[in-house]
């Protein structure tokens, strides 16, 4: 039984929804990182189409920058809950910096 996943009962020191989240973290590899990437793509698509409908121009870098900035905050909160690791936060912060530099270099106005 060493390959069995931990259940909610195995996290007796935690309360609330955290035992469920810890069991998901321990049983499904990269569960919360994949949820963060799905949120990133949903936020990117949503802000892209909102900007395109409002201005008539497609601004990809602004959409990428805004969704990566939101993901830095979300991944920081998940790190505080010990659901993702610190390199995940650094990855999204690195993406934010790269997208910001790309936006500054591509701005023609």
C-alpha cells in the first residue's frame, strides 16, 4: 500500500478545505501548475478579445502582460498555501518581465 494516495484523513493537522487540496497536490503531479496555465490562457484570451472588440486592434503583448501579472499574484498565494513551489512564482515573474520588455521594445507611439 505504499503507492496509495493520501486522503483527507491523512492530514489531521489541517482544517477547512486544505486537506482536500493537499491530497490533490500529493496524488496528481503538476495539478496546480496546470490549473495556473489554464487560467493564464483563459485570461489571455479574454483580455485579447476584450481589447480587440473595444479598440478594433489586436494587442497581443498587452494581453500577455496582464495575464502573466495576474498569475504572479495567484501563484504567490498558492505558494503561501504550499500548493506550488517557489520556482513557479519565479517562472511567472520572469514571463512578466519578458513580456514587459517586449511591450516596451515594440511600442511605436
